[in-house]
C-alpha cells in the first residue's frame, strides 16, 4: 500500500465534522509515523499559508519541495491541504498532537520543521508572519532556539550568514568542533536515518537539500581556515 493510499485511508476514517488534527491520535505507532509526518507537513503548511494571508503559491508545487508526489496523488495531497485550511482548529492544536505522536524534541520534529521551511520559501520570500508561525511551532515541538536558528540559517537569505550557524555552532566554535558537527550532521542526514525516525521515503529530498547546505558551510569553514 502506497503512502498516499494510507493517507487517504487515515483521512477517510475521520467521523463527519471531526477535525483533521484528530487523525494523529491513530498514528502513534512507528509504522504509521510516516503517514502522520506527511499529513503534518501538509496540514501545518496549509495553516502557515493561511496565517501569512498570502495563499499565492500553488500548494502542490510547494509540497513538491518536500515530497515526491505522483500526478495521480496530487488530488489527495490537495484534499488534505484544503481540509486543514478550512478547519477552524488552530495550528497550535495540530502542532501539539504531532508532538504527542513523536514525543517532544524527537529528531523527526526537526525534520518536519525543515519541511515547513521548504514550503515557506517555495515562493522565494519569507514573510514575518511565517517566521512567527514557525517559531511557535518549534517551541511546541520542544526544539531549542539554537535548533530553530540552525534550520532557519539554511533557508532564509537574511539569516546569520556564518557557516558555523548552519552546523548548529556559535561563531567562536573551533575547527575541531566544526569538523565534529559536520560529521555528525552527515550521519544524521543519511536517508536511511531519516526513514528510521519516521520521515517517509517520498521526502528523502529533505536529506539531499540539507546536505547541500551542510557541505557548502563546511567548505566555507575549511577555506577560511586556509
């Protein structure tokens, strides 16, 4: 059964009038985490688009920044997006339920936040309300301010340009600390590691794009070291 078929089944199981956020309660076992992860990215992406008041980008195009979506599955992805956008339930409830599904501070929640950054930047701009939205989601997820800044620095042009920030380090970090952080991030960004913690295989491009930023940062650090 494909990921998108499982998502359709999960959404179809909701009782009439039930909030989409209720679906996460039935997806708490590890085998279903990839379904919950995907619904969470789409649903919170919809809430973010509604929050900044600029629903101008094509949602399927934005989600393709994160997922491999076959043409036959685009309608299903759009349905989840529209259910979340029309739902009166606040994004805080969505974020809290997703957090409960994985557990506060879980690595997959940082991956999920990264997926939301992909969607936020799909139109080439970063709205202040998107920043506020993502900061609140990160806080609900139990992610630290440093983790938020690290992810933000990979995506937002006006973020701290110091390559050490991309590696999650302070500007004064030594070369040895930077090398250790780089190697750790390479290990953690391996597609197999992402899938093991609940990121669906259809979203492995998260790892590809992350590695581009990580490798660029490390190259800049090495160059500066001389």
